[in-house]
C-alpha cells in the first residue's frame, strides 16, 4: 500500500520560492513526497533537512547527499538544526497531521475503520497514549479535550459516560470505546462524531496544538529575512493558529504599532489561502480538508 499521497504538492513547494543553493526544512517528512519535490528544485549545493517523529517514516529516507532525515519531533526544530550546524534557513514546509500510512496500520489506533488498542501516538517514544487519556484523565480534563479539540457540544456527557464506564472495566480498545459511546453515535452522524472524538484524543495524545505553536515560533526565529514558511493544515484549530501567526506573529492579541502607527509584524503573507481543486480531491480524498498558507519573513 502507498505510504502517503502528497497533498498540494506543487503549490506548497512553489510557496517556498526555492533558491537552488538554499537550506530548506521539511518538518513532516512522512513518505517524502514534498521532500522529493524540494530536492528536484535544489541545485547541487542546496541542502534539505527533514523531520519526522514516527520511526516508520525512516524507511522512506532518500538517498541523496543533500538530504538529512531527523527522527525527532519538530517542536525541537531549532535544537536539532543547530546540532547539524545550521542556525538559519531559507524555507520551511509543514504538512501537518497524520500520514495515510498511520491511518492504514490498524494497530496504530488512528482510524475509526478498525478495532485496535487505544494508542494514537505519532511517535513510539511518546509517554502519553490514548489509553491513558481515556482511562486516567479526570472528568474535567476529558471534557476539556472533547470541547477544545473535538468542538463537541456533548463533551460533558461524553466525559461523564467514559468515567462511569471505566469504573466497571478499563477501556482497552477503540471498539470498546465506540460501544460505550454508542448513544452519542446515531447512524446519520456516526462517522462525523466519531471523527471528532478521535481527533480530540489524537490532538491531546500528541499535544498537537502546543507543538504547533512551538514550531511556528521557532520557524520565525530561524528563517532568514525573506525566508518562506509554507504550511498545510487539516482542521480549523490548526489553521486558526497558522493564520494568526502568519498575520500577526503571535497567537493572541494585537501586535504593537510602530512609530507611524502601523502594526509591526514579522511576516508578509504571500497570496491567499490555497485549497486543493476538485481534480485533486477526486484523486485523493484526504486532500479535502487541506488548507495551505504561505508567508515570507520580513
Ligand atoms: C501529513 S503527513 C506528511 C506527508 C508528507 N508530506 C508526504 O508527502 O509524504 C505528516 C507526517 O508528519 C509527522 N509528524 C506529525 N507531527 C509531527 C511532529 N510534531 N514532529 C515530527 N513529525 C511529525 C507524522 O508522523 C507524519 O508522518
């Protein structure tokens, strides 16, 4: 089975405005689709560093002298680039979220299609997993996860139902979780609600929102002036953070004004929001929720 079919491939790499001798980073290597396209556009003296926290992605490493793959979380972007002797870069690409491979391997527990142990870790080194979230989080914390990351109106009732059920037996598998929550999953909206529940648990397990913030802040620090940031996100929580950061250089509040009364912001946004066209979505259903934003450091 194919590891991952890259989304918005040309558009996101175009967004990097690649300089043949530049240094670039692909922080979400996966099956390497975007990395291969970046390497195509780099000259012999260019350099590409890629990150993926999933050990499975290492099998896709590209045999190319200009390429280095780092098996770490991109929240440590600055640290591991420095470790490789790099303090600043010309462009950074992020294609957030989960790869098709991660969805397709039943044991990883990401997909609503299979029964599996409650896992959902993107990195095998992660201490937190879905079992711990479901079985050890208190009522208040569970409610927060479903509300903040699943945007589920029924979050309080979902949390209460889980807490009551696990008093009888620990909840060990995704099917057990689905059974316990059956009354919240009427046939008509079952897939939608399940997707929201899984998304919420997955974001918590992988601390995706905190990690994304750390990544964006570090990107700003290490990009050279006129360096490009190209980010594809797959749900509104991510996209909101990316949009605000590219616009204001911060996640909340308003940036300061300069001497002339203009907002002092670190990026210039490049073009408008880009979404896949109908032809791409037809070929690759996973592309349907993708949103690409591009910015250039001032
Ligand atoms: C959507 S896939 C990327 C696919 C890739 N662009 C391609 O063309 O094959 C996201 C990948 O990023 C990795 N990933 C997600 N969050 C990460 C993080 N915080 N640090 C490092 N890798 C991460 C996942 O393990 C997954 O392999």
